[in-house]
């Protein structure tokens, strides 16, 4: 706007000077300016005509560490070339989608793929694609939007836990049996071809129709133990910055354990204590995994409910044979006493304790003397002793640790 105002002032002054003096050179400059302005307007006016453009996000969901691929295409269906076009998508992703400046010849088309890393969990919005053009002098500008907004959900990073095992729950069969049962049970695990002697009520008709031969269901005699995750998100217990923080580590731990348990055909439930207390009832399968990951992508460490209160609210939901896993950075020992009633009810428990002091030290420069460090270490040791006193399995995670090694 300021540039246009300056140009208008210069043009008016030049026009007045030309008519006042009558110099042919000044009239030549006026005519040249009118020609440049008119040509710039026409170039901008028809710069977006007869264009076809679009974009497509390959995956609208992913985990931290994955790459998001966006495919762009733009074509010119006019006999006039488009010398200058700018294409981009406004977005609130941590790593913005790269825009591109290009030109299109007559009847030309261009397509390309933009790849950006997903560096932070959460829900992000990609605005419609913007196609912009203008004139070489910057007098005029035209823009158009293409498509609809796209929402991208980034789940926490899932770390492989090849040696992770839950504490033994008080239920026979904490893992699926390698051999199928000859009895009919509520848990159908797979299908196989029909063999003489198989009961007709075991036939799985959908698989039979799909494969063209009779398929019968096989059953698992032993039920796998269910898992319930408690993720402590009380604001005052968390520390660290960005990816190196106790909040993000809690999300990685919870996502990895839930993913591993669902692969083992366990029913997984979850309670988080963020801005509000949210519970997902225990269930199996990919849909349950989707619900858990979506919750972990949305919550933040801004809760006000202490862990002891969260456990008092959630423990009555646990039934015999379940295993409770608590993920917390709290050094308060009051909540440990709440777990003492689980053993009598046939519920196993494990605690993943995050060493908040190590995350805080990584986030700031080390000083030669830190009087608070001794107090933090004492509180951490006291928590370990309290967990050991009540015979609760505990895993301690420090900043920079490999979860697959620590949870082994």
C-alpha cells in the first residue's frame, strides 16, 4: 500500500510537470509509465486464468519421526504462458511445507512432491493451497485458493520394546498360548482349512466365501491379561523443554507400551490427567490403538489433579487379572500407598518413573554447584525405596535413555 501511494504521488507530479513545461521527454516518460502500468495490470489480471491446480496429502496421520509427503500439481490450459507463479500452503506444522515459484509455458503442467518431517505430536492444520501471481514491477497482485483445509494428526513416537514384559498378573495365561484349543471359547484367533471331524458350527462363512474353500475358526484357550495405563500429567511435576521433556517422554512410554500390548492381543485401557481427567475403556484391536494414540496426541502436561487422586478414581475400574502401569515424573511418595490394595484384588502393578532432575539438567547449562540437585536425588531414591517396600516393579527412565533397553 505504501509503495502504491509513493508511485501515485510520483505519477501525479510527473504528469503535472509534463503539462506545465510541455517537454516532449516528460510526455514520453508519462506514456511509457502508462504502458507499463497497463501491461502489468493485464498480465496480473489474466495470470490465474485457465489454471488447474491441486494438492494431496498422502497420510493425514503419522508418528513423530515419520515423513509427510504432499503431492502438488498445476497445469496451464491456455495458449498464453504464465511467466511467474508462486504456490504454497499456509500451515501451523512445526516444519512448514516448502513453497515453490515457477513458470508455465503454453499448455504446460508441473507436478512435484514436498516431504517434511513430523517433529512434534499434536493436531495441525494445512490451509488450502494458494496460487499467487503478479507483475515484474510489483504494482499488482492476484491470488486464488485451491482445495479444502486438511487436518494432520501426529501421534507420539513408538519405540520398539522387544524385551518388555508386564508383571505377572494373577490370571493364568498372561500371553496367548502357542497351540490352539480344541474347545470352543469366546476368543477366536485365526482360521484354517476344514479337516474331517471339525464341527460345522466352527465354519467361518466369510473366509469360506472369500477363499473358495471351507475355513474353520481356531480358538485360544487362555485369555490374555488386560492392561490399564495411568499417565500422570500434573503440571507441577513435569519439566524439560521441547522433545527432551518429561511430558514428551511420558507420551513415548505410554504409546510404546500400549502399542506393544495391543500387538499381544491384550485389552488396553488408559487414564490421563491433563486439563481434564479422560479415561478410555479397555478394548482390543486397531480401533482401540487409534483411540489411544489420538488421546496421547492431544493431551498436554497442564493437569492439576495429583496422581494419588487419579489412582483413587481409576483403580476401582480394575478387575482381577488386570495389570496397572503408572507413568509419572512425580517424586511424591503418597501415591505409592494407593497401590497396596491391588495385590489383594489380584491386580499386578508396574511403575515407569521418569527422573525429572535429569531432564531439567539437560535443558539448562550445568553449574559447578547446584544445591537443589542433592534434594532431587534424595527424593528419587526415597521413591525407589517406597516402591521396593511394597514390591512394585519399577523402571527408572533418565533423559537420553533408550526405552527399549530400560524397559527390558
